[in-house]
C-alpha cells in the first residue's frame, strides 16, 4: 500500500512539524486541527469554545476538500477537550456539521492542555 504525505499551501497553517494529512490506501488521516486564525497558527480565533469548535470544523473541511473528500466520508473522529464541562457545547456545534443519520464513530478525550492554549482539537479519518 502506498502512503502519501500531504501538505497544502492553502490549508490551515500548521502549529507543528506534521503533514495536514496522510493518505494510506483509500483512507485519509487528517491531523488534529486547531482553532487558530487562518493565516496565523499562533493566535486562537477566540477564547470561546463554541467559536473554536466552528473554526476547527472549518479547518477540517478545508483539509478534507483538498484531499478530495468531505465530511460525508468521515469514518472516525477524535475530539480532545481541555474542560469536559464544554462537552455539551462542543457536541451541539459538532453535530451541526454532520447528517444525523450518518454520524461517524467517535471518541472524546479529556486532556490537560492543547497547543496554543486551545480548548478543543479534532482529528479524523475519512475515505477518499
């Protein structure tokens, strides 16, 4: 199976040394996206977890589209939360991006911190 490392000039700016995505066979593994300004990976879009969640989802959509995929082809998602009291707020935003009849499998993980002081990060796996 061929493995392809994908980095996009038009993608969200990376906060670390990684590919935006890695394609392996028919699957695409999207690196966890942060809620940073589109042109500055060091600055959060906002301190509000709901605004951060929207920005993370927009960044994921951007990378998926550049990979030739979409949210409709997502098979698995991992959500990382610094504060689990934000769980309901994040879920409300998150589910608005998916068809309720075709939600991907998902894990939500509580963490003690995220890059650039973010409250939420999301990574995913999708079919090409």
